[in-house]
C-alpha cells in the first residue's frame, strides 16, 4: 500500500505514520517528492490495515500498489530517480557513462585506462577485481589487490568506481573500495546477495540475467530496495535467444518499457550485449537514442592483450570517438551529459 501524505505534512506526522506502519508489521519506505511525501507500506495486505492508516494525521489517502514490485514501481514514485555517486550522475535526463576494462590486470593498465576514459568524458570507472568465469581455469581476477588498484585510480582521477561483488561474505570488503556494487547477470537472482547489498551504504548496479524477464529483473531490484537501499541502477546487458550472430541479443525496447514501469535509472551494456567490438559504438548510440540513462562500456589500452573479453572491448581511441558522437546523439534526445572532469 501507499500512504499518501497531504502537501505540507509535518515531519512529526510523517514520523508518526512510519511508526504506525511498522507497528502493524509492515516495512515503511519513505519517498519524498517535490510536492508531497509518500510512505510505501510493504507486507501482508489486509483491508483493516488500509482503513487504519487512512485515519492517520496528515494522511491524504491510502491506495494499493498493483505492481508485484512495490518500491520500484512508478505507483510509489511517479518521477524518475536521479542518482549522484561522486561525479557519476545518472537518471532523470542526465546520461552517465561507466567505462573501463573487463578485468583489472595491473596498476599501469588500470591507471592508463582511467585517465583516458576520464579525458573522453566518462565519470565512472568499471573494472573487475573478482571475476565470475564460465571456466574454472580462466583468469579469476586480482581480488583485493584489484580493488586497491581501482581505489588508486579513483584517488588520481576522481572517477567513481564500479566493480562486481559475487558473494554475500565479500560485500563488506568490496564496499570498502567501491562506490557502486555491481550484481552480475549470473547473480541477478542470488537473493541472499541482493539482501546483503541492500544493507550497505553503496549504490547497486543490477544487471539483467540472460534468461530473465523484465518482471524478474524488477523483483530482483525489489530485494535490494526492500532492505532500505534506494540507490539502484538497472542494466540491460542482453539476453539469450536463438540468434548466434552476436554473443547475446540486445533488446533496446527494454529501455522505454522500463521507464513506463519504474522510476529507477536504466542503463545499457553494449559490450556484453553484442560481444563484438565493431558493434559496440553503434549500439551505444542506439541505446541513448532509445532513452537510456547511461552506458557501461568495456575499454582497454590493448584489447588484443586483454586477459578477458578483449573481443568486445574498445581501445582508447575508439572510446574517445564514440564519446564525441554520443554528445550529439544525447543532445538530439534531450539528454544532458556531465561536463568533463578537470
């Protein structure tokens, strides 16, 4: 249910209704809008509960949430959410670009990449320290040493750090170094991990699973939101279909569809979505044209020598060229790109 407070409701009235919601065994999520505050009351729905809340001080109305995902729904928050993580701004008309290598390999590699993507206009650095690989014999990442190298790159450039966390018992460690915790496609329905990242003070980037429906993606986000972490970014990274000409099929209709269902920012990963370096820039521009709130792109100084996913990774010059083109595409669809960092 949604407890809709009257315009101008006092903090005392809001606090009272939060206590009232929780006293009924429901979880309260306070969402403050430009005109009024609403309280999402999540839990078992009972009609007497609705009537009891409706009589509270400062309450304008209590209405049911029809969507299966509650806090993520536009019914709860009808205006787009914009997240600000250091200099990364994403959502509500601003385009955030996250760029960097699939895996952190060395200090020289990550610092060179960080400087280059910053110069090109990116405001966040991606890089895998813990790498989930299909084969147990493939490079698994530098782990904590990789996290330290990402933090060093942030200290030099100011870029927000985005990196994947793979297990609940690693969340606190990764959160010490990262600004955004990435939940990879394989872990989209790892509910204990989703709950764990929902309890820390870090933004969460949630990638769609390769066989997941949109409702399943939104319900996965709900696990994070339900723990009190409102800073969630959804990422379309392609799904499995019968097609074999690309690594995955990248359904860009996901972007406007999600904007009709949720207030959360929606970004696109054209690197995993295509698995082909030659297609990345085109799909990145198409994603922005479709209304994406941001991009996540793999970039490496020497993709041929990359320890993972080099075939879908742009080199530094290709990324810079793509960013120049994106400025024009973004302007054409009224998206604002943040100014380059000094």
